[in-house]
């Protein structure tokens, strides 16, 4: 996946926005990464989507979550790129249940920065961080989309990941 994402033409990555559809906007003060949505047209992307579908089925079977679908994109954070504290669920749309982040960075060091910080879901805890995830190759973070604010700190070198969301069907 690392080879695939780093070989994609740069013009296939688009500036990441915040919000959806009519509410979507570009805001470089909030985030300045670039994304490329995964599709079934590329064999390795389809293989990843298939693995996540298997995970979805296992989660439903064991935890009764009613997850219906999964969407994902590659995220490229150039040096000094970031995504400030946010939730992954959109206002008025509670279909995102679980967020996933899978890291594709080889030989990542603590000094490279780019950590994912996941904060406590309690308003009383304010800025209390629950964990810091170093974006090392093969590491995956999974958390509740609507409950855990998180952010991506600026890195000193290119940082790649696959961000994804398990969803429930809002239409019944």
C-alpha cells in the first residue's frame, strides 16, 4: 500500500475539506492535508476494502454494531501539514460509527512528529489526551467517531495513512 500511495500521481490527491456536500468547505486553518478516495478499481485498494469488510462483519457478529458500509481515503500530510482537533461525525448525520486510521509510514521515528492525539470524550476532561499514536507502518487506530475528538500534529516529513469510517444505514 505504501508503494501504491507514493506512486499515485500527485494530481489525484485533492485538498481535504471539512463538512459534506453543500456544507463542504476548504479551510486551511483547520486542515491542510490532501486525500484520494479508495475505490474497487485498483487491486490493492480493493484488497484493503475487502479486509475492512471482513472486519465489519466480525464487529457486527461479535459486538452487534449494525455496521452497514465502509468508506476510506488515503491521506497525505506533507511536512508541516496538520488537522486540528475535530470529531469524525458530521452535525445532523450520525451515520459514522467507528473511525479507523491505518498507517503506511516506514521507519517512522518519534522526532518525525505527526502523531494522532485522541482526547477524552468527556467535556469535563477538556484537553485530556487519552493516547498518542505514532504513525508507524502497520499500526491501526480504531475509535468511536462521534465520541472521541482527535487531531493530527504536524510532521517533519511526508506522512501517509488510510482514514476510514464504518457506517450504519440511515435509511432503515
